[in-house]
């Protein structure tokens, strides 16, 4: 099935962090890692939250700053130290009564593949690992940390006529 058809039924976004919201580069800085994120990805995340989507992040990373930053944008839940991402997804599914077919997941590496197989639409950034791209129904032309998240959110909201709603323009 064409991925654009599946976009119509998406109600929940789930993203990995490193390699999806970031370009995967991690700089060591004392007790924490330093990451960079794309402002348009962040804008799209908060926009999706404003128009009623549930947004979740599931990462193996440990940075509490990631949790604080994304919860401030309206992200429903941020799960750090997630060694088994499918287990976290199953927990979210039960807690929020999520229909897996209404979930879009974007991941970039092997730990993401089990969740990608469990959701309605599996996506990956352009620079994801080969196995992850093969598991994806859609591979963004954008790389991780360079607009891939914005790409899938914007496409979903455009298909659903929920993009460019004036009441959601501003942070």
C-alpha cells in the first residue's frame, strides 16, 4: 500500500532521538552528551502536538536535558534508557489505548526495527542503516537531524488538511 494512503490514518508520532532528531553526532562534554537538533523538526513536533497528535520519543539515550526540552514542546512522553523499544511501545499502546495502525514510527538503526514492524507506518531518515531503510515503508529524502521529522509530520498533516492552521502557527 502506498505510504501516502497510510498517512490519512496516523494519529500518533513516535520517534527515536539520536540519528532521527539529531544527526547522530554526539559530543562528549563532561557528564553529558551534547547534541544538535534542527529547529524545523522541533517546530513540527510542537505543531503536531497543538493540533491534537500524541507524540512520543523512545531513545536509548540517557540525557535528562532531552526529556526536558521535548516535554517543553508538548511531547506526550519521552522515554530514556530504552533498551527494548518494542516493550516501551507496547506499554504506551496499553496506557494510551493506541491503535498500532494509527502510529507512525521513525527510527534509524537496528534497535528501532521491532517497533517499525509493529506500527501502521514505519519510516526512516535518508541516512538510516541499510536494515532500517529496508524495514521502512517510507524513507525520507532528509537525513536525521536535518529535517526528516519535519518531513513526515508535514506530509501527514497536509494529507489530513491539518497543516497551516493559523491557530497553531506560533510556539
